[in-house]
C-alpha cells in the first residue's frame, strides 16, 4: 500500500476519533468489511455510494445501539433524544456522541427542565455539549474540559425580538457563537480578555453565522430561573456564565463563577458541572 494512502487512512482515523471518539474505530471496521461487501455488490460507478452507505450504517449501529450499552461501564449515560422537556438543540450532538454524562448530572438536568416547564408551561430546555461516552481525560474539541462526565452545557432561552414571545428557536444553529453582548454599565470581560491577547476567547463568533442575532433577545426570566434552580442543587459544584450576565440577571450564588480568559466566552450558554 502506498505511503500516501496509509497516511490518509491514519489522518481520517484521527479526525473521526477527535470529533466523535468512536469514529476512528468505525472507520477501521469499515476498512475490514468494505472489500468483503461493497466490492462484491457494487458496480464500479456506484462503489463510493455503497461505501458511504456501509460506513454510515456501521456508524449508526455502533453509535446508537452499542455505545449506549457500553457507556455505563465507564460511569456514563446518554442524555435523552426524545424527552418532552429536555432535548438536544441539534441532532448532531447525539450523532457525534457528545451527549454522555454521569447519571447524577443527568438527573439534575431532567429535574431542572421539568421544573422550568412547570413554572413556564411549554418550555423546552435544550442541551448542547456534555462529554464523550468513554475514558476520563478525552476532551470534546474545542472545550478544555468536558472530559470526565461531570460537565454539561445548556442553551439559553430566547424571546423573539419582534413580539417578545418565548420561542423554541435559537439564534445559533449549534447553540454556540451568537453572544449576548455586554451593554453600557456592565463588565465587558470579553473585551478585557481579547485585549490581553486571548484570541480564542471569542473565536466562535467568527465561524458561526450571525444573521439571526438581531431576531432574538435573551429570555431573562427563564434563564435566571434555570440558573438559580441549578445553583440550588446540592450536587452542582460550579456554573460558568459571563460576569455581565451574572450582573444583569442578578445571580448571587457563589456557585455562579467566572471561568477565566483561557476558556471561551460563556454568554451564549450555561456551563454546569457536578462535584
């Protein structure tokens, strides 16, 4: 096998592993099965199509059926996909296995989402990144943490700008990168961090489309209620949110903290973690 082809397989293995943890293993299984299945049933012109279908099929079976059965051995369980009050903002979070966490944190998220819906009927709490299903120390890119099953990001709640009504829509297609900027009189920590040379602090804004930003405003009531509920739970150790939003929402709990300039902006989501 030519060296270039070997290098390409290694590169694909590494990329798939970094973005989904199991993708590299799936790719190896695909390479083993492909000569036995695809080349026997596919005519030359459709070889790539059959190959993609085979890879996707193997990936879905392993990701959606096998991984949830093995993850509890590592002390992690998946967040729900079809729960009425707690859902992924994007199905990609589930497909990339970024929705695993400790059972204790799962119960906190479920309880909080149910309580928010009781307080504000019709409210859906959307989760973003949690953790991969296996092994401590394997972080979700681009997070610095999210590597031990104890971290979870939750999306803010939003109102429509034109009528101030609650909406299930979100200004960002992935939940990150559309920020609730500081206003006059609030602490502008993002600007301070960027002035100190921490280029990564707001980089998500550069890669996430911003055309929906002006169509939404932060639902302060629901977002504050959720944060206070989480802070009151005995198993929650820390909640990260930007200082100007802590000030704006009137959050006084010592659990609500600043995460530092080495991380990224937290005025697009709530980060929670257990002890």
